[in-house]
């Protein structure tokens, strides 16, 4: 059983076409270290498939590091105009990973990803678009034997996803798609 919740989408009344977008490192409100890296990569890939003009992630990271920023949570201390100038970007894509986790308690398993995304005009700092999206998968077992299999299967899936650095793969991909589908492409 999977579920997706839809939050309101904010879109600025006067919005110009998005040019040269920099996908910034995620602010991470979870205890998962692979999640932010994986989600950011998915956002970059998905935007590229949609035809966006993107600053390469390695360039973003190098330029931010030159200016003393290594974590998405630190970016609140910098002005969008400065970040845009450092990166050669007109639009900044900020993301917060709010929930990214597994619950596995025998008769019940849950996998959940919750992302908040925001596009900001780098020159003015004006918020152009913002929303959050999440995907939750819940699985229930009806008896003790099925619960044992569910528990073991979910542990194995979680270990395999961590091994290849693609945690919560299906939920992550779906949540990124849902998030980016709300952007008014211009």
C-alpha cells in the first residue's frame, strides 16, 4: 500500500522563465546521511530530463566549498545573490529532507520520504515556487509467519539499498517526480 500527500503549491504571481538553475546541497532534518546526496542527484537528473539548464553538481559543490559552505543547512547564512554569483546561476533550488526513514516492526513496515523544495531568484532573493511532497509505503502482515517474512525481507531490502547508496529508492524517485511536477515550467 503506497500513499502520497499533496501540500499546497506556492507560485509567485509574476514569474519569469527559469534560467541556469543550481541545485544546492540539501538541508537535512533526518539522521540519514545517504538520503540527501541521493535525493539531490535525483532532482538534478530529473530536472535535466525536463530540459533545465543546470549548473553541474560538482561545480556547485566546489564553488560553495571555496566560500566556506559544505552543508545545505549552512546556506541560510548566505544571501541568494552571493550564491548565484559564485555559481553563475540565475535560479537556486533549495531542498530540505524532512523525513527519510524505515519502520519495520514485524506485522507492519513503513518507508517514507518527505521533501520540501523551493526555487529562488538568485538576484532578488524572491521565492518563485515552493511546496512539499511525500511518499509513504506501508505493508501489513496478517499472521505470524507472514510477519516474520515481512520483517526479514524489509531488512534485506534496506541493507541492499544502503549498500548501493540508493536508500528508499522507489519512494525517493516518486517523491522527487511529484515535487518537480508542480514546478510551472516556463
